[in-house]
């Protein structure tokens, strides 16, 4: 396989500059595949620096697909606590169970099987195939997308559509070191071609970079508007304790402890007390203090003084903090 000049330059830069990350450690092939699965799930919506301690704690507690498939939900959520987007943890366990039952404990090494697993979409399948199996895939994450947009100076709406970017990523070429190359491209975006103030002086490919030539590094984006949502959040308090329920009602924070809530559609004169951004929603929250706790299924009284002893999503912790201050 003849590598393009751009490929060689980026790989050479990576060899000299790559960060030492826990999932890049030299380990057996089986462990590498497991580490890639875990890190890619964690990195789906979270930054590398945030993920590192969570990843280390996770693999220390659950060192193999087998242990992940068998872990009880309480421990799993506790290990994920703080990373947010808990559906990733639940999907990870479902995926591990399928890998055990259907693939004899081995992570599949082809796109069709990978994409059929819970929580694995096009990007994650590409990343696993490249990083864990050294296959010639380039997963188009935010970092690689940024390098591509800047290198080719892609600004127009039709140029920055996903389909066009997928087509254009072929300019990076391919390498027999596919695992390193996918990570090299991600690393270049993360370390050098940063969202703000790219460090072009340390970049291995400035000569043919169109943004560098034009000295225009602004990135065009297709803006997605967050959906406005309205909720009444009900606060029942008894002897310094708050009533929480297990959420089986809403698609977000599924099965986690939240205050009882009701969603309103297009309310008039809605005076919010709190605002919270989650996934693609902008949550407008009005707090209602109530006296007689109704019977809620799967509810419990939560002692605010022992906040750290509970497995609570960040959302609920923020509401508690707000209530304590106001
Ligand atoms: S030269 Fe600058 S803008 Fe171009 S790819 Fe490198 S870091 Fe990004």
C-alpha cells in the first residue's frame, strides 16, 4: 500500500507527539479491543481529559467483556456517575451481553455486526474497526471533521453536510497502520487544529492547507436548534428530606432518580425557576412546592445531608443545590 505524502506526514507527527492515554497502553489484542470499546462509548459525548479517570476506574472494576456483561445495574451506573448520558452505560452492558451470547465473547470485527449492537452507530463502528482491528476506516469525529474543513476550506452549507465530508475524507489517504492513523488524525484535531486558535506552527500539513493560506480559521457549522421543553418539577419535603422517584416516564435519565416532574406543552406565561440543557433539549423548569406527598411508584425520601451517598444524576444534584440556596 503506497501512502500519500499527507498520510506519511501526519503519522510521523503522531509518532513524535501523541499523548499517552490509558486506552493506548500496550496490552494484549483482546484487551486493546475491550479498551477501545469502552473508551469509544465514553468518548461519544465527553472530552478525553474528562474520560481518563472514569475509564481507569471502569476497567479496574470491570476488566473484561465478561465482567461487564455480568455487572449489576447499580454498580454500572455508579461507575458511570458523572459522565452523563447514562444510556451509553446501559447500551454498553447490553452490547457486552450480546457479544458473550452471540459472538463467543469476541467483539465483532466487521461493520454489519458492529452496527447491529446497542449504542454503536456509524462513527463508533468505524472507530472500533480502525483502532481495535487496524482496518482502513477513518472515523469522522469532531476533531477530524475540523481538520478536514480547515484543510479544504469547506464553508458552504452543502460542503459541510455530513455526506460531503464523508466523501472528502478520502483526501487523507489510507495506511497499513490504520489504527495509528485514525488516532493520529483525531489527535491532530485535538492538539493542533483546535477549535479556537489552531497552532499551525506545529502542524505537519500547513503547506497545502487552504485555511492556513487564507489565514481564515473560522469554522462553518450547520446549526441545530435545541428544542424548548417545559416542566413542572414537584418538591415534597419532609424532615430535611426530598421525595425522589425512579424515572420511568421520560426518555432522558431513564431509570434514574429525579424529582417528580410533569411536562407541559406550550404553556402560556411560564415563569421558569431553572434552566437545564440536556441532549437536544433546553429544559425550562418551574418549581412547585407541595405539601402532601402523593403516592408515587418507586419513590423514596432522600436525605440531602447525605448527598454523596446517593447515586444521583447531575441534573438531580443541581436541582437539590438550587433548592438549598433558594
Ligand atoms: S495548518 Fe493550521 S488550519 Fe491547517 S490543518 Fe494545520 S492546524 Fe489546521
